[in-house]
């Protein structure tokens, strides 16, 4: 069967910034050869530190950004080069939820207008779109009588429910959620993750769920991809990746996920990475993770490891495993 979403060798290169002297810096490869498939009704968690290219990847998946090269096929159709006009009928099937709900909602529009906007673009009548908006408010746990209120009258968690309702308006098959809970209070994060998980089960949605740590995506993901400096360094099904991470970077990210059992939490070793991720404008040679990797060998400084099968998943490391 054709996968819902098929991503092949996706790359995004931004022109270098101009310095004060007017010289242009080297081009920055923000996303470098990302490939994966996603089946209908499944969730891929896409995880990495800020600046690793996960948001840029997300924006290419929904054709808000045109990739420099590579291909994004939705239900078998390549959308990566479509114009915004040609993309319009396909927008029904692919929607996005953004990180900061308040800044992604127009403060001068009522909730009715915000949620029905994608429907009006698709040619719905104002009355039908408003009725659908009220239904969607109920579906995401908002009070439909609040339909004529403005975003500032809602809390952060409620505002994200509005963003989710908007993304659901056209009955999409795929939602790309770019850190949908990172801007919310910790106490609210689990509620929104649980809501998204319930909606997925009820509506048969697929998600690409972007997050900067592995704890947030654990509940919702079927598979997880870990990104570092524009590349996927490990991708596999959730269970094997969490139980037996193969890439040293995945192991470090996982060691920061709190364990529910306090005794296990006390025994567990924390892997603390040295320094910040390097700039994508000047990636280190060989394995780009080598300056921070506790397992780095001389080979790692010269040879770039490619993604290849290891322990029932794919890993880009010369020395995967323990
Ligand atoms: Fe570490 Fe070498 Fe593996 Fe890179 S290739 S993650 S430096 S062990
Ligand atoms: Mg981001």
C-alpha cells in the first residue's frame, strides 16, 4: 500500500547570513537528507534539541516551506513543489498545529472565525462553517457558547485546544504538530497530549509530533525519529528505541527522561552532554555528534556514519549499542 506520507532525502539549505561587512556566510544546511514513511493512523515522534531542523522539516511536510531538494509524497502525490494554489485542495488532508497557541491565533478574530477559516478557504458557507466550529469546540473540550470570544479570553491550554480544533476542521488525515505543548504549563501538557491521543484514536488521524525531549512523545508515538544537526540519527519503533537505545545521543536524551519508579530513578546514570549543539553553519567533520559524544573514536572524526539497520531499527553511528 502507498504510505500516507513518504519523505525522501529532504534537504533545506538557507543562504548564509550577511555579516556587517556585507560578506555572505556559508550556506546553512538546516535539514540534510531526511527520509521516513508514515502509515495512516500512526504517529511519528520527531525529537531533537532546538536548532536541529525539526521545525523546518515540519514546515516542509505541510508545504509551508519548499525544500531545496528531496520529495514529500502525501497519499502518493508529490507535494514538495506545488504552488500554494495547487496545494489548496490538498490542504484539507494535511494540517499543522503550532507551538505557541496565542501567537499562532489572530488576536482580532473570534474563535468562530479562527476555527472556520480553513473551511471558508475550502468554499464552505459562513453558516455551515460556524456550526462545524461549534461542534469542533465541543470535540476538543471547549464550551461551544464561547464561540464569539477572542483568543486572549482563553488560557494557554484552551488556546491550544482552539488551534487543534482549527487543524481538525477540514477532517485531515495528517496533522503535523510542532512542539504543541512546549509553550504550556507542565500541569496542562499532559491534558493536551491526552486530548491529541484521544482524537487520533477517534478520528483515525496520523501525527508527526515534534518535541525537544523524549518524554513528551512517549505516550503518543508508534515510532520515534531522533534528529541531530539536520539529520535523523536513530529511527525505530517506540518500544525498542526507549528500551534499548542504540545511538549515544538517543541514550543521552533518554537519560534525562524521569522514571516513574523513584528507586530506579536514583540508580539510573545521567548522561550529561558536553556543550551545546554546534552551529549548522559549521558542522564538525565526520560524525557531527563527535565533539559531544562519550564514545567517540578516531574514525568518528573523519567518517560520516550513514543510517543503517541495527537492532530492529536504523542508526547512524559507527559504534551503536552499549
Ligand atoms: Fe559517537 Fe562515533 Fe557514534 Fe558519532 S559515530 S555517535 S561520535 S560513537
Ligand atoms: Mg522549533
